[in-house]
């Protein structure tokens, strides 16, 4: 009787271990599949990055840009067309009233633009 109980206990433990190992194998296979999927996605993204870098190199060639600009007849803007942020309301009035935050941001931007307008000629004269 003692051997029969020990044999049954061993058999139950063996079934439990086999089930546990099968469960671990299934989890490991799922992780391996997920890893392979991620590696394939990384390889695809790297190919796309190389393609985008090649496109950037082609589209930013100075000769190509100059040739494209020839047909457009582009020129530098006149100084009279350049306005400060404060003058925008006069040139292009807003459809509705500006909020206080927008007005404060515009004043800050106008001050910064005036600082730049003062600093640039000073820098150009320093050369």
C-alpha cells in the first residue's frame, strides 16, 4: 500500500511538472515570436530611415533647389514688406478681439524683434 501511494504521488508530480514545462514552453514561444516581430519592425524602420535619409540628401541638393527656383522667379522680399508684430494689426487686421495672453505674447515678440533689429546692424557693422 505504501508503494502504491508513493507511485501515485510520483505520477501526479510528473504530470504537474510536465504541465508546468509545457506552460513555460508556450510562454517562451510567445516571447520569441514577439521578439522576432519586434526585430522585423526594427529592420523595416531602419530601411525606412535609410530611404528618408536618401530622399533628404536628394531633395536638399543645392543644384536641384536652384534649378527648381529658376522657374518660380523668386526674389528677396522688399524691406517695406517686413513688419513687426505690433504692425500686424494694421497690415492684416484680426477677425476678432485678441485675448490678453495673445496681446502679451505679441508685445513680448515685438520687443524681441526690436532687440534683434538693433543687434543685427550692430553685428554687421562690427565685421
